[in-house]
């Protein structure tokens, strides 16, 4: 029998700070660029009569830099109706397995891992690709990822102002009030997506929209966009003009080609030249294999789909901290 550490949502939140997670994300993405972390494209099970769909995300990382060889599997259900129940749309688990024996070592709440690591990757991308003097942040969407991004970006990037827009004014107001109290930076509610984006240096789109919520004409020269929502081929947050005009970076080329609706549509419309339009993966920039932004007036875009090695690294960092502070419970399996 093996002993498994089980970390609840609250345990993960207590163990995995945005700063620590961002450090782990930078390390694992650079490791993947060097071939020391691997994963296939996620498998998605969609059933027409089901309330949502399930995704399976396996990954592996080699030993090194203070981490063990390890496998991980995130099994995640995305249920669109959950917010009305007071639940996150993402529900599931991340399981860690010893890389030598395959023995399970930890099981963690995937909702907390997903929220924290997604925003942490955005923070890493923003530090790598946005202009150093970026001062205004706009976030479109006011759900779980809005709050996670306020905390991660305000803590790791020097924003003087944050603007939030949502189709639900009440949700936007709630997120803005939470953010202002949490991070000590002015957080305001914009009356429209355009009002939020105009003049912003960094923009985050965190919605499940099937139609663009962001227009190229709203973006200032030198802006940086993080597109983190709408991670299905049938959905998109960005208009084709934005995709075509931007220097595009991503967490995974394979994920963009297979899952990013706005990218696939831009290819179909002849606006971009397929995979050649992707400048580099973020890991390549972090590993010093690509320069990233090359001009202050350049429009940069980071397309985040969320990949399994990020979940693996976030879970490992959470487990290490949880063991240090005796969080979670141990069970025999």
C-alpha cells in the first residue's frame, strides 16, 4: 500500500501562493522548451446530453532543479451551469505519480490548481512580453479567473490601475470591490469592453464567449493581450484582426492548432499563415531561445490554453509547501 497526500481546495489555496506558482510555471515551461517535460494534447469527452464535458490531461517531467521525476494526470469536468449553483465551472482532481514506480503520491483539488496556475502563467507571460512600463490592466470577464488574475498580476507586475468589465454589472462590481480590498490597487468597473480596453497596456480576456469580446481597433500601440478563456474550437474571444496584427506567443503550439477557435478561424479566412504565425512558445522565451517582444510599439498576444505540465508543476509546488506546513490529510491507498 502507498500513502497519498490529499489536498482540498482550501489546502491548495493556502499552500500555493501566486508568486510561488509563477516561479514554478516559469521553471516548468522553460524545462519543456528544453525537452525535460512532455505531454500530449488533452483528450476531451463531449456527450450531447451531458451537463458539460470532461478533459483528461496527462504530463511528465524529468528529475532536476530540485524536483523529482513525476507523472501527473488532471481529470477535469467543465460544467457551464455551475456558477448558478455557487460552484466553479472547473471541477476535478490532479493526481501525482512517482516517476520511477508509478505509485500515486498526491491527489489535489483541480479547481484551485486551475485558477491559480492559469493566472500565474499569465503573470509570467506578461512579465516576459509586455512593455516594462505597463501601468493599466484591463480584464474582460468577472468570474473565478478575474479574481485570480487581479491577485497574480497586481502582485507580480506594477500596475497602477485595473479595470474590470463583465456583461453582468453586479459581477464586475463584486470582483472590483474584492480586488481593491485584496491588492491595494485602484480597481474600477468599466461601462463596456471598449471602455475597459481603450488605453490599457495589458488586457486579459477571461470569458467563455463564442463571439469576440475584444476588437483590434480598441488596442493601443504596444499593448499586450493575454487570451485565457474560450478554450474550445467553437469559441473565441478575439476578432480576426487582433490575431492577424499581433506577434503571437502561446503555451503550446499543438494546443493552439487544435483548440484555439480564433486562430483556426483566422487561418480559414486567410488572414494568417497557419502555424508560421506563431512566433514562439512562452517556454522558448523563458529559456532564452527566442527574444519575445522586439519593439515598444509591437502588439503582442499570449494565447493560453492551459497545459498538463503546468498542472503538474503547480501540484508539486503545492505538495511541497503543504508537507512543510502539515496541510492536508494522508491516506493509505
